[in-house]
């Protein structure tokens, strides 16, 4: 516990010194403000000038916002890990009482915890339409798992922080592509189910239509896909680290 607390204290100092990491920590709050105040204003303007009903896409907007929060926090965690790998700190942590496994747990747990907090606030306070407690409890764990998936994706495939910045653009595409499922009819859209973000869109799209058992199946499937993605990325990272 003490080594983990020391790592956390070191992280807080690093975020305070690094303006980019500090911005990543605040960016979800800016996103929530835009979601809370900007989306209703845009809905009114579009209805008046273009007779377009944006409220039909509130679920899609909420899903995109959740995934953007996890993308931001996952990239922040991934950049920190890339920095530490470049400075050979991961090897150092491996021979300290923290150990390599403890280091990974701390890093990924930090991304998950921050995502849980931000995602819960987004759904309960900033979402453009009301979200039920059941949906919050289902969506928050799944969205929070996106952060470690993205962080591990960066450290598993990037050789350094510069490559990590480039790969983060690819990670944003992985988040965005399943949004197409919102407009693709079944069964074709299920081809996008290999992407973990697809299941967040699907829950917000269909949870009201499926009934309790159908919704439960969607949730369990989504969680399994996310956990599998975490496992695959973790194995890829460990092979590269060895």
C-alpha cells in the first residue's frame, strides 16, 4: 500500500508540472460543460433555423461523450506509462516493493477510478436527457474499462511518446467507428461488435426496447468484450516489455 501511495503522490506532482497532462485531467470537465449547456442550445437553434430535431440523437451524443472521457483519461495514463518506459522506470519499479504487477495495477486502476468518477458525473449531471440509475450502473463500469484498453493500446504498440501521440489518433477512430452502428440496421451492425465501444452505443440505443433479459444480455456481452480487450492488450504489452 505504501509504495502505491508514493507512486500516486509522484503522479500528482507530475500532473502539476506537465501542462499537457494537467489539461487532460481538466478536459472532461470542459466536455461536460459543453454537453450540459451547449447541446440544449444547439437543439433549439437547429429546431428554429433548420427544423432539425437533435433530441433524437441525445443517446448517441451521450455515448460519444462517455467514450471521449475514457479516451482522454486512457491517453493520459498511456502517455505517463510511455514516459516511464522511455526513462526505464518500469524496470526500476519491477525490482522495488511495488513490483511490476503492482505498478500496472496502480496505473490502470487510476485510469479506471478517474473514468468512473467522471462518467458518473457526466451521466447524472451533464447528459442531455435523463438516464436511469440502472443505466448508470451498467454504463459506468463498461465505459471505465475503455480507459485501460486505450492506455494499454498505446504502450503496447507505440515505441515512444511521439508514436503514442500518433496512435492516439487511431484510438480516437476506434472509438468513433462503432457510432456508425447507430445508423446501420441489424444484423449488419453486429459486425462492429468486435469494437468494445459498440456495446455502449448499443445499450443506450436498445436498452429500452429489449426488456430486462435482453438488456442484461447486452450488458454481459459488452462487459465480456471489454474484459477480453483488456486481457489482449495487457498480454501484448507484457510481451513487448519482456
